[in-house]
C-alpha cells in the first residue's frame, strides 16, 4: 500500500484533476459499492420495476455523501438491463466491476452515456466555475443520434447547481420534451440554487449524511480500493469530524485536515485573546486560488465545530475532550443565539466570497475577528 505522502504526490504527475474529484481516490464512476443509500436505490428500482420510471431524477444532499456514486450505479443498472433486453420485467441489480458496462461507464466510453460537467480551460489551466451552455448543447447530438448497444440513453449532470442561467435554460428544454427511453440524473449539493422550473420536472431523491457504520465502511473501502494507508487514530478522528461525509473524512485522512482542525481548536482555546500572527499566516496560506479545496475544508471544519458547540450548549451532549471544555467555557444558554448567528454569518460570508470571487484571506480574518468579538462580549 502507498503512504499518504506518496499518494498525494501523484497530483503533480498527471494531467488536470477532474472537477470535484478528490485525489488520489477513484472517481465515483469507478466505485462499485454504494454505502448508506439503500432506501434511495430501492425507491428508484421500484419505479423501474413498475414500468413508470420518471425520466429525470434529482439526487440532492450534502457534499461528499455518495450522490454521484449512486448516480453511476443507477446509470449502470439501466444500461446493463437495456443491453440485455430485459429492462422490464426483472429485478434491478448493480453491475459487477468486471462487467463490460461497468468498464465502459468508468472510462466514459459508453455510447449511451453523456456526462455534463464543468470544463477545463486550457488558457487559465483551471476548470470553469460554472457549467456553460456549450457543454449542455452536447445534448443535441447525443439525443439526436441512434442509441447503440440498447435502447436507453443516460445523461448525468454533475453538478446541476453549477449550471449558469443559459445552460439551465438549455437543459430545461430537454427535460420538457425528453426523447423516449432517456434518463436524466441530476446531482446537486444545493437544491435551492436550481431553477424551480428544473426542480419541478424532476423526481427528487434526497440523500442524507451517512451514519457511523456506513461512513466507516465507505471510508475503509476507499482506502483499501486505492491502496492508501492511514493509522487508526487519524482514521477515528477523521470519522468523528466528517459529519457523515465520506469526502470530508478522506480529505482529513489524506491532506492537512487534522492539522487544520488542531489549529482551529488551538485558536478557539485562546479566545477572547486572538493569536493574530497565527491567523494572519493561515489567511495568507488559504487565500491562493490553488488552495480552494483547503479553504473549503478549513471553513467546513470551523463551521462544524461551531455547530457542535451550539448543539452541546442546547443539549449538554455530543462533545468530549477539548471541544467540551471549549463549550463549557464559552457558551451559556443565554449566548446560544449569538453563536448560532455567528455560524450563519460565516456561512453567508463564505457563499458570497466564492460567488463574487472576493478576498479569501479576508474571509478567514473576518471570521475570527467576529468570533473574537463574540467571545469577548461573553467573558467580560
């Protein structure tokens, strides 16, 4: 098995990483097992068995819980059964990794599968921030051609909340007048960002964060599948902090996530005094355009800690160790609303910063200045 350091080094040895893919792990379409979403898969498969399969499904839920992985499983099911000529009736089942359909989907080589996603911009050496209308216009030739290897086509949009307005309008036309035997699978982290017109033409599969058992199973399977080593202490910490997200747990295991978390806790422990030099160094580090994933992880860890502190303040449960000591020192029943408002303020600032491409370092600094002010007002 390869170490975390050697795995991470692969980033610089290959071409552009796929958008939203977490290196050094397999793409969702290469994963052969879905954890924690049996009910959603069953709902889809019951619709398939009934003969009244809706033409468009919206897989929605928090980031990193397996939405895309499930979408590819559903796509494989449709394509495999259609190719075999037994789409109905029959018992839907997943497709084995050694099946030709699995290999074609994993390689994006199946003629009846189209993936719509953000595109690589050679000029800037970055992926576009949105899915453009030109990307969605690929639907014209795809849906206009004769289906090969069976009678069904599958379109996956990952992620649908990244469609710009023109792209959303172009997709809407296809959803309004879908060709026969065409299945749309839309993956979204933020249902509210989708136009109502698109949401109204899809059937929603709402996926929840994974429970402890499913999360541990998914993370251990990913580490084993891709030959990544992680010590048990790091793994336990990552699982505890990930809030049901497989992606978040893997980020913590393989990157600097544990170090970022420890830095957050140490800064909290100093409040209402703020280590300005520490925060300034961190803000400068996370401000770069190539540090987007690290900044996202840092903010998720910060917001997750505040959320757990507020929950503990309201219930008296859910924390131990350093986090419990923080809650006991900083929170009271009377101050809970203010801490909840701090969570809202940082969340809103994060969304605005990424949407408008504002100063990312300033986002980090202002978040801590706000928390310092809040802590000072409650400990004075």
